[in-house]
């Protein structure tokens, strides 16, 4: 078995992959649709979107595979990301790279593999879209073109995620420059960002607040009131609604402080975003 070589700029490639924040995330219907479409169009029992991490390949979506990841050393996709063109293995038993690979000699008993590398917008190849079979196969020119089109679909989804994360980092940078404490929450009311001024005021680090309900920082005596006000903002007919008044919040150490609380909700890219600005009185 031949282990895949390391791509040039491997550290940059890995940093790109990790910045996407796709690894170890729940199933996503966008990628599941790609894998199921690939399996159906190629009549293949196995299809998957893989992401090649430092020591493993992890399957963002998969059809016909029982495992969520494998070691990178035994992965076909570790080889596929080394070039820009699809990698076709018509019969792994007769390929010196794979004939004794445990994925060939054991489950899932791969004989045929076709994988097109998937690049982020910066050009780094982070994974591959693949179809595989338990029997040897060849692809026609039309099927190779189809694989390219499906790869473009997967790359488009990755590109959207890449741009969203880049925008998120830029926004975090801008908000980090503000002197006033600012907290952003998603449509589910979970905190996605808190700037350094929040740490100064409340004692929580941004990581400690990330993923917590927005109402966490409101003193328990005020939570019912603020929850009702957030619900009222939801019912507003415009894409933007806000309110501004005094409120009691709680520091990490349990201390209660009085602030002027500016709450606003905006519809952005079909998502509801809540902004909370706290000004200590």
C-alpha cells in the first residue's frame, strides 16, 4: 500500500479546512443531496464528500458507508487531493497504490473509485467528491464530465461557507475594535460573538459565551421581561426593529450591574440576527 504524499502548502491547506468549521458537524442536507445524487446518477453503491484532515479523512456526507471517518494513510482521497483533475481507479486490485489497502481487502471492499478534488475559493484542495463500487468499472467521457459538474456543485457549497466564515471573521474584527460591549446572537437566540469589551464588563470570555442563550447574561429578575421583548421584536413587520432601555445584567462572578440595553433584530441573508449593546450606567 502506498500512503498519500503531503500536498505542497499543507499547513495552509489545513488552516483553510479548519477555517471552514465543517469537520465533525452534523449532517447537512446540502451535502447529503450531492452524495445521494452522485450515487443515483452513477448507479454506485457508495458516494461521499470527504474532508482530508491532518491524520484522517472525515465524511461530511456519505451513502453506503457505515463509518464517519478513516485514517488518512488508507484514504483514496488523500491521493485525489494531490492533483487538480479527477482521480479514477478502475480496479484497485490491480493498482499498486491500493491493491493491499484495508479498504480494498476488507470493508467496504472498494474496487472502483472516482474522486474529484474539492477546492476552497483560495485554491486549497480540502477534500473530494467520490463515487465507489465493489466491482471494477470504467467511466465514459460523459460520466467524467458529470463528475466534474457534481464537484462544482460541492465546491459552490464550500465556497458559500468559506465566504460566510470570512465575513464572520471580518465582522468579529470590526466589532472587536468597538469600545462598547456588543453581543450577537443567531436566529435561535444563541450567542455567536461577543467582543472584548464584553469581557471587560461581564468577565466572560467570548468562548465562554459562544453557544449560550442570549438571556444568560440578563439578571434572572429581568429575563421574563427581556424574553417577551425579544418575542415582540420578532413580530415586527419590518426587516429591522429595536428597543432601548435600562436593564439589569449579571457578571460571571454573580454580581448584578445596571446597564442601558440596546436590543435590535435584523433580517440578513434570510437569517434573523440579534444585536445587544450594553452601556454601563
